[in-house]
C-alpha cells in the first residue's frame, strides 16, 4: 500500500455542535430536524512537541479523521503553529436515532439517550483486515467492570504465528487490553465487545480483532450511561447524504473499508455508490464538480453539493 493510501487508511470524526466538549467527554450534539450537526473548527498546533493523536484525543476525534481532514500533516510531529481543521461537522447516518449506532466506515459510535434530543459521539477502533467487525442489529447483553480478557483461539493462533504465546487469561489491571470496562453484545456467541483499552493509540484506526475499542475516558462515560438491553446497530455507510430543512444538499464521503489484504496493500477498496446515493447525486442542480472532488478526496467532512 502506498504511503498516501496508508495515511488515508486512518480516519474517523467527531466533535462540536456541542453542548459540551473536553478531553474527558464525548462530543455532545443537539439533534434537529435534519441530519447535519456541528460546525467546523480550526486550531493551531501548540509548541509542545505533541503528536497528532494527542491533539485528536483533546478534541475527541480519531486519528484517522484528523489525517483525512489535514492531508500531509506529520502524525508524529505536526508542525507547531500550523492551523489544523478539526472535523467537527458531520452527517448522522441514515438509520433510526435509537440506542447505539456504529458506522464502521466513519470509525464512529453514536449514542442516542432515550427521551433526549442529543447524541453522544465517540471515535472508535474497529476490526482489522481479516478480523472485520461484522454489520449487525443486536443489543447490549451484559456489562462488565474490570473485565478479564480470555483470548480466542483465533487470536492465540495469530499471536503464535508471530512468535508470541498469549496467556490463557489476563486479569483486570494495566496489562489488560480490554481496559476497565466492557459491554458484551448479543450477536453470535457474544464474542464481540464494546470496551476500553490500555493503550490510547489505535482509537480511530482498524486495529482490533473485531471488537469496538474506545479511549479509557470515553468507555467510562458510555458504560455509565448505557443500560443492558440497549439496541445496537452496526452499519457500513462510507457515503452519507442529506437534504437539510434550509434546502441545502450535503454529501460526506469516507474511505471504504478494505476487505482483503490485496486491497489494503494496493489502492484500497473501490467506492461503490448505493442506488439511493446515486439518485441523490443525479438530482437537478447538483454541482457535479463538487461531487467529483468529494469522491476523490474522501475527507470525511460534509460539503454542500447543491440546493433544492
């Protein structure tokens, strides 16, 4: 895979429209009639020698989203004084606003608290190539504080192929890759979790064995809010579109997930437009030049492509 594609292979998104935002909270957006929430932000890289991951964590976005919104920036040593775009405006996925919604292509989790007109948005890590997180409609089966990690046979085999022997179980503590909190989903045999991590790096990337990974503060907040039985919908929508109440028509494009090692090592997965998205693009008064640019850049940020 080329360096350009590798960098583009690392994106996500979230932040402001905001009721609140800090390094200790998810982005919280007020819901309205349309699906466009938030507004873009710009910040200057501080002169502290920090990485892009540290800045992404401060603004509650994933590393992949930051790289997509700021092509060419050095992820390890962003240049002090450079102005960065925080991808803080987004389109909600085209699904019911209920419970937890995870859009794999966005590397983003949404939580819609029942009876409230807000949504909490979190950057996530998801399954890597060969260990993909499946699309599903399920529910939260159980919640475990201080979870024990019991590696699956597939995970043990993967590590053994690299010359590493995993223990049969890892008790709660700083060496546990599940972090301090885990929520088990009812899909399959219950092998898929929404959990924390003992390493911040990897949130906003495809690095897990299929589970959904959140930063420690994020999983703590989500765990406290979500009751057992909460519905969970996992989708894969790389292209989002919306006609807003003011007549503007928006499109948001993400890099589609590679499904094979050949795609990952090559030019990435092809971007296939659904019939619904194609019909939206073919609507009169669409600026096709803007559409083409959005499909090429795949920045993960919404752009106006026309008016009704």
